[in-house]
């Protein structure tokens, strides 16, 4: 009888193991990449979905998303997929007008 929530053990190469551990340790790593790396490392130990979620501190749905993505695409699969649609411009639409007003107000 299979364990409830048991996922297929993920095979992780020695090279990927080192890279995943580097991601987890590096202070400069994005939090979401650290979480994904920890999921994969736990899955490589053969832990169940429930056990991985408890260890990593995430939901089972998150484990069920990233374990197969790594299995299919390797470490590249842990990166965010490109989003559709136009890129968002973070500047206010009238930023140029505000800058010009500021210059004129100070006499420059």
C-alpha cells in the first residue's frame, strides 16, 4: 500500500544537488527560489508531499507544483515562467511633467 501523499522520489544529479544547496545557503537568493530548492532537495530524500510541505513550511499544492517541474526541466524549471501581456511601466504616466515642474519651480 502506497503512503498517502507519497510522491515519486526525484533523482537529483550531484551537480544539481550542489547548486540547489548553494541556492538554499546564499543570502542573495530569492525567497521563492530557496523554497523551491528545499522542496526538490526534500523530494530527493523520498519524503511524502505532506512531509515536504511541513519541512519547508509551504502548502502541499506548492510541493505538487514544483516537484514535477524540476523532474521535467531541472533547475531551469524552478525559475518563474514568463508572463504574457505587456510589461508594466513602474513610472507614473506624468513623471516627465512632474520633473519639468520641479526644475522650473527651483529656477533651474
